[in-house]
């Protein structure tokens, strides 16, 4: 019989920090906070969040199969929280019970994310998006206050505009006392070309703004405010409903790879948009998508830069370098007998010269700079049962011998954790199978979370049960 999570924790020399626990909001407790924000529980923006639907499936369930097909309404989960382990369901609903069970779960400290809050962040109605996030933040600030030495809730930060994000950041940190924040990972925006058309069209024709490349706004004030307030940014948005995650019959189809691909797109946008170049002191975490996508993206960025940086473009890919006489000779000898193309085979429309360098915002001078701009500020939430986490520590493959910042997120309170007490045990299996060593396991469950949070707030763990261990680590490193 394998060791329990509690047994594994007892023999470790370091604490376990869970960077992505969850709660399943107890709606009767949250409702008064919503009403205090002047929000009607009968409003369509809230109706889909009420039990028994919980934010994901009311529309799908209320439609006929024909309507689902006509609207391409994506199927959500039938049930998304623990069931047979009823104690786990109660734990997901009640922070006090989670606090009491932490030793049993083998966890010293947990950063706790919402469930309904992930939906609140993407509510289209401005009043209800901002109001639900504010209500949730007020509720969690009060509910978790007695447990601050071992549990840290995150503040939900809507991102439809930089102004609303900055306003909620200031309120959450300065008024409510949050140390951890959750930002929406994208904003659905209508195409400007469809302005004046039937508003229903925007439900199907939209683009995703991910705050970097081609954003509708300059989001630098958000990163600057987070840096000023001493909070690292974490992103945790689902992508079900985005093409190609619109199966009308299979939630599993919609869920597979969805989080990883959404986070990859966000990381690309921030990196190529120069955010990590302009804010070298900021840390950004991408949760629940694992780290395999990040290892692939890191390598791919280097490969693209090598061949498509401005110097390489001009040296190897400028059509002006084409030997027209040679090409004509070979076409005449080996090509089919066709009439010459009007305008010439190699003619291309002119490219704006100030757009040729697609890496300009990154400030990259050598490919080694990519490690500093990607590996150093980016952190990746990985679930305990994901064997691909080991890729983060594969310095033989990762360019420049890089280790990516993988961090353990338990994801307790959600369907993929059928038994909360087995999370740490599942994570330790990577050591048992020799996919990673104990030193990497310490980074995964302790050192990397410490670096993520203290990188922007050295006092993040002050007053917690892990304070002494964190101080010792920081002094040694």
C-alpha cells in the first residue's frame, strides 16, 4: 500500500504550498453580498449561476438537441464538484472545514480560487461583471479572514478595460487586504466591422483580446499597478465555447487541451507584446494547463526568432535577394509551359517597414535573452496527476538548460480530484517513477511558489505557518 499524503508530508523537510486550490461557492452565503452591490438575483447574468447549474450548463440543458446543433451550444460538465466523497464536497463549500483538514491532505498552505468567480470575470454586462467580482471579493475577504495563516483566497479582477482592473486591484489589496489576485485570461470583443448589426451576432463573431499583441487597450497600467501593490498576476480562464471547443455532445472533447491552448495563446500575447520586457519585476502564472505547452512554446519562440528576427529576415527572406535570371532559367528548363504571370512570380505587395520586426517589443538582442524574458517571469500551475510536469525540469531538452517554473495546484473542489486526500500522494508518484528527483519535487511544491509570490511581495508569507521555512529559503537563495 502506498503512503498517504499525510505520511509523505511528515517525512519531507519542507512545507507543501498548494498554489491552486478551489472552493465551490455556497450560494446562500454569497447571495447577500451580491444584493448589497445592488444586483438582482433574477438578472440573466446571475440566473445561469444559480443552483443546480453553477455557472456552466443552464443554456445547454434548456435547449433541445436541434437548438444545440443550430447554436453550436457547447456542452459543459454534468457535475463539476466531488460527489461520492461527500466530506470533500463539504470541504469545497466550507473554508473552515478545509482549514481543519489541511494536515490530512498533506498541505501546509493553500491559495484558494473561486469556481463561480471564473464565470463572473467574463460576464458581458459591465454592472454585473464588476458587481459580482466585488461581491465575491468582499465575501471571501470576510470568510477566509480567520484562516489567514494557512489559506489565502484570491481576489477576482475583471479585465474588460484597464480602468476596471486597476480599480478592483486597488480596492482588493488596499481595502480588503488581498495578497493574491486572479485576472481574467481574455476578453471577448465584437468585431468593429459589425457595429450597428444585430447584437446577437457578437455571440458568434468575436475576437479574443489577451492584453498584449493587438489589444484594444494599453494594459500596461494594470501591470504597473500590480507591481506597485506587490501582487503577482495569475490567470485562470476556461476556453470552452471558443472554436474548436464547441462540441454540442461531449464535454470531454471540449475540456481536453482547452486550458493549455488558452494559456499558451495568452503567454504568446504577453511575450510578443513586450510585457515581460517592460515589466521585468513582474511574475505571471498560467494555471491548470500544465507545463508541457510552455516547454514547447519556449523552444518554438527561439526557433522562430532565429529565422524571423529582423537581421535574418533581411539576410535570407527578403525577395530582393532572389536571382531573377536564375529562377527564370530554371523555370524555363524544368517548369511547365505556361504563360508568364503578369507582374512577375516574385512580386509581393509592399510591407510597412516598421512592421517587419515582429519581436521589436521584446527587446531581444540574442536568443539567450528569450530565456530571461520567458523562463524567469512565467510560472505554470500543474495538477498533481500530470506526468508531463516532468518536462519543466528536463534541462537536457529545454534550451539553454532552462528549468521552467512548475508549481503544484491541487485543484481540490473540482471533478478531477475524486479524493482530496490523494493529491500529494499523486504528485509524489513522479519521484517514485524517477521522472523527477526530490530536489525537483521541492521546487514544484515549495521553492517555485515561494519565488512566485515573494518576487513581488517579500512579505507575502508573513504571519503564516510557513513563514520560518520561507525566510530560511530566501536567506539561502
